[in-house]
């Protein structure tokens, strides 16, 4: 539940790269003020962006799904390459892995980067601190070659952790952030921006397809969109703030009644959160409506009631995105069913804000377009 810890703080491609994942006042503001932004974005979306992709130059890697809690991919760093298991994170802009200089207990169970083994490594005197879902990393910033599938990114900034405070699952080693540059510490260039600057992707676009329960099949793709992963046409949503992948949401309804986001609100799409996070008072209302009972850190519901629970609809940019009970109720290893709604975002902003994590993104294929600062959503296949 990263956000409880850190909230304080496509076009068609000539070269489409797909990485299978495992589950574990600007011009825009001016156009929005004049109610012209939607028209502008629609004009920039041509028919070819809705066609299936025929490019055969696709990089694939076998990955594992870790019990619907997070999606893990593999990258390599250095020359010769050192392999790491990482989470592709839309809510940060760092590439962070542990260093051999890390003496924290956490580092004993994770792959450590050894700069002495890389001929392309370049050190710096800069230091960093990064707080995220499971704790805090402290270390140095360096540069080296990074490979994601067949993409080779030169002189990429790395956060090499030398101290780790907290705990983290053993099935991934680090984080690769895909947020906006303003999130990057010490004005370093995030890896997706480096891809675009170095010309190794033909369009500044990436996309996620997240499976439900299956160990394999999830993908992140860079440089374009493979439309075989979604049904119907993508519906485009303007980014409301170029920091996180943040959008404006109209309302949240159940059985035709508004139960949240009463006067419009903000939402952030986050590929590293497993939940639907919102203000505690609104989440409490939702739990009361679905008959959930608090027990320890979870809100339980009878498993035999899931079929009778109503669908909750998130309306975004005038379009409805239904989330059925089968998605917002999960079952743990003990066979206990619990809600995927969690509170906590009231600590960040006075206005209502929601974090739409994997619970939402498993239902909807998502495209992140940096050229036009927009997000595309369509039902996942």
C-alpha cells in the first residue's frame, strides 16, 4: 500500500517492444479552460491508432505472476549485463536496485548490483533517498547501460541503494519508474524519457495488460500499442497534472446512486498498488453498503455473497468503467474474502483523490501517451 507511505511526498510504432509481466498555465491548461481540450485530443487521434499491430519486432521475456499482488519483469544493468527482477511503476520516476555496498538485512535476499563488474558504469557524487510502499532506500546515483528486452538505454541514471529501512517481498529486487520527470530525484532523466531522447522508441507511448490470476501473459509494451490486448476502441483521458499519471474523475456510483467523488475528483493510475485507495470516510460508506466487516487490517465479506453484490462504476471523462464485485472482492489463501477498497488518501490532499491500482487495471488495458499527455483505456481481453 505504497500510497499510504509516499503520498506526502499511441500512436502506432515502427518498433514495438513488449515485455511480458508477472503479477506481483500550459497549452493543455489553456485548452481545458476554453473547453477545447477534448476536441484537440480527438483531432490528434487518427484511425491508425485503433488498428491491430503487425510489427513482428517484439521482445518477449517469460515472467511470473505473484498471486495478484504485483507484476514483475526482468531487466539487465551494466556491461556485461547483470539481471534484476523489477516492478514497472507508473507512480515513480526512479530506477532503483540494491548495491553490493548495501549492508541491510533486506539485501541478503536480493540481487545486488556490482559496479566493479561493469565496463560502462559511471559513478557520481550525488546521493538519494526514496520512500515507497515497503520502506525507504538511501544510496548513491550512478549511470550505466540498461536493457529492457531488445531496448538498450545508454548512460541511464540509477539509484543504487546502500541502506534499506523496511521490508520487501523476495520476488523482486527493485523498481523502474515510468512517471513524469518532475518525480525524479536530483533532476535525473527517467528511463522512459531516455528511451525517447535516444530514439530507441518511435513514439513516446507505453501500455500495460495485466492478467488476473495467471502466472504468465501480462505485458508492458514500449513505443506503440498492440491492440489485440483490448476490446473496442481506446477512450482517451487528458492527464490533469503532469507529475503522476493523474486524471479527473466525474463520480463513483452504485445502483445509480453517487457514493463517492461527489463533485468530481482526481485519480491516479498506479501499477504498483493492488487496491482501490480513497478517502477513509468514502471507503467506509462503500464497506457499509456492501456489508463488509472490519477484521484486523482487512474488511471481510461472506464469500457466498459476491454474486449478489452490486457493480461499482467509476465515471471518467464522461465514460463509465464498471468494476464488478468479482474484481473488488478478493480471496486469500485461507479462503477468506475481503474488499480491495482501502482508505488513506485523505492525508494527502484536501480535495478527494483516488488511487486506481491493479484491481482496476486488470479490467482495463491502459495506454500512457507522453506526446499528448493522455491515458487510453479499453476493456482488456
